[in-house]
């Protein structure tokens, strides 16, 4: 309790902590929204792949001194395109294509970063350092949040139907390929933002865990999106508090909180809670 | 009228069919029969542009199918559908109105009414808030038909709609098919149960890696055609027991 009071007092005192809280909240919202579509499309591995594949883009942006979003987007989309190309032009299964491409991108990223020569930066990129968020980073995050929210609001019905029933969407004339790559583009943008709070290695957890938790509580897409964003925010803010108080890296702190919420839901949620099922089985 | 011309699917070394040409009339229910792997679903998917074709065209009322996507309702076999997806019966049927809405527009009052009316037609209004995984096979198939109703398309294609469903649902779906026919729509049903061919269809297309026969049921559903396409055993079974009125 004492530490919570300390945290709140520190919040009002330190700008860096306020920036961290605002950024974490925004990242929680956007990753919950986009992550919901990622898990419903059975693309968790793809989410992991894209989040790793932006690493060379981050390095290139750093070397050239351009905006990190541009570098990351180029490499994120490039990775998605190559994965699509490899899996359609070979007899390999999709997950194999993903594994080959994203590890290659990740490796390239490491080499480029060591060429750029900044070890502290690499550590922050990998594990997140939300306490060092700059004003520029925050503005970038605001822009990405707007893009992610607008994307989901404007294309809600297209995202819904192309996730649920792609063949139907195709027969009525929806360009499902374009939907796929648009989602990948927004995913890379979200990845770059989430990179600040949880780091590249754990971005996938922010995408998947709050969305998976939300999935267990509802049977409606719109509710799932709201809940996923809510769980994302909760995990981010509680994780930030733990990170500040115990001096843990922000990424692992946030992800552990998200995993805790998942565990509780897994046991208690009405739709597939383990304990509820047990009880029903007993009464039946 | 749906007109498929010179459709070829599959590589030249292993073609599924080549140069297939066949037409489907307006205001008729046309059944497509043929042995497993004869290319029934493949022909439909090829015509709809869902799979790669080597050559051929598909036109509906003189215009390329690819140019009038909003006018096609296709109820495919949905074995690989994710039944745990967070969508309820109503929202599912509502997605039938998406085609006519186009991008950027959300379904409004009119679309909601259309979806409700469609659900009413298949007697599933009471299930509108149910998650789709909580339906029986027959109910789920009726929900698919309701979505096709909501689409209000002139060309309706159903792939094996009666597989694994109860009699009651089958009858209700047939009633809808009759209503569509009487409204002048082109109704096409890929079908495998030969027993009901005469009862269910007006026209028949028989496929086996190419067109075996097509035309009114009375002229095409014959012992000779069934023997040629399937086997003499099956033809004997179907045409000797109940009187060989078509043979």
C-alpha cells in the first residue's frame, strides 16, 4: 500500500513517469485492439514474426537518422510479403515460412545494430524501457494509436468478416489480401510503439495475452475489442508500477501482469473457465 | 442465366476438367451431381474466381461474374469455419448485407431489419443472440441460408447444403429454395444424395471430370446417364426399385 502511495506521489512529481504512464496506456489500447484480430485469425506466430522482423528497420532508421516508424514499417511489410511469397510458392507450411523469414530478419537486425554500435540501445529495444520515453516517442505513439483506432473503427466489418469467413468475404468482392497486408502494416506500427514499453522480445505477449484473456469473457467481437484494450491498459499500468517500485525491466513486469490476468480468467471466466467447467461437470 | 464457357482447371498433366461449358437457367433450381472428386465444387469455385483456372469465363446475365460480386450468394461447405469465433447468429446474418453496403458504411436500421427478416424466414429469430458454436448442424445451415437471404442476390449457389442436417432443416431450406426460384433467381445446388434428385431439382447437371449431361431432370436423370457416370450397380439400385419412370 505504501509503495502505491509512493508511486502516485512520484507520478505527480516526475515528468518521465507521467510520460511512461501515458505511453503505456496508449500501447495497452492499441495492442489489445490489433491483437484481437491477430489471435482470431490464428496469426499469433505471424504477430511474433512481424514484431521481430522490424529490428533491422529500427537499426536502419537509427543509422540513417530517419523516423523509426518508417524504417520499421518498411521491414515489417517486407517480411510479411516475403512470408506470403515463400508459403505460396513452395510446398512448405506457413509456420515454416514464418520461422525461416523472421529469424533471418532478426539476425540481420542484430548485425545492423552492432554496426550502428550502441549496446545500451539494443538492451532497451529488446526489453523495453518505458521510463526513458521521450516527448518525440510519445507523439509517435499518439499518431500510431490514432491510426490503429481509426483502422479498426472504419474497417470493423471488413476485419470481422475477413477474419471469420474469408471465402465469403472474397465471393462478395472484398480484397482479403489487401486487408491482410493492411493489418500487417498497422501491426508493424503497433509493434514499434509497444517496443518502447515491453521491447521486441515481448511485443507478442502484449498482442496476444490481453486479447486471449478478453476472448474468454465474451461472445461478441465488439466487446472483445473493448475488453482486450482494457486488459492491455491494466497490464501496462500495473506493470509500470511494479517496474518503478521494484526496479524491474518494464517489459517483463507488464507481461507478467498480463499473464496473471490470463491465468485468473482461465480459471474463472464463464466461457471456458476451468473451475466453472469442473463445477458444471459435478452438477451434471 | 449463369453461363460457364470453356472452363479448365488443374494443370495439363493432371486436369480436373478441360473446356467445360454449361449454363444454368433463371427461375430454376439446378442440381449438380457426380462422383466424389468429379469436380463439382471445383467448377463452382473456378467460376467464382476462388481458385486458379487455366482458362474459361463465367458470365451472369451477360456480364462477367467478377464484375457483379454483390449479386452472388455462395453458401460453401463450412467444415473449416471457426465455430468458437466471437460472433452471434444475428451478426453473422447481418454480414450478408455487407456486400451491398460497400466499404466505409456500417449496417444501419434497414440492414438490421433485413437480417431479422431473414432469420424469421428460417425460424431462428429466437436464436439471434446465440453464439454460432451453440447451434446444431441443421440450425447452423439454416443460419447460412438466412445470410444468403439477407444478401438478396440473383445468383445463389449452395455446396452440399443438406449434409449432416436434420429432416426439418432440410425441408425449411427447400422451402426457401422454392421461394428463390419463384422470384426468378438462379439457384444452383451441389448435391450428392441421388435419391432426392427428382424431388428437389428442376434441372440437372451431371459431372465427372467434364460434362456428362445437362438439362431438365426428366431428360437427364436416366439409368443410362447414372450408369455412365457412376456405376451400373448404382443405376440398377436407383432405377429398378421404385419403377423406372425415367429410364
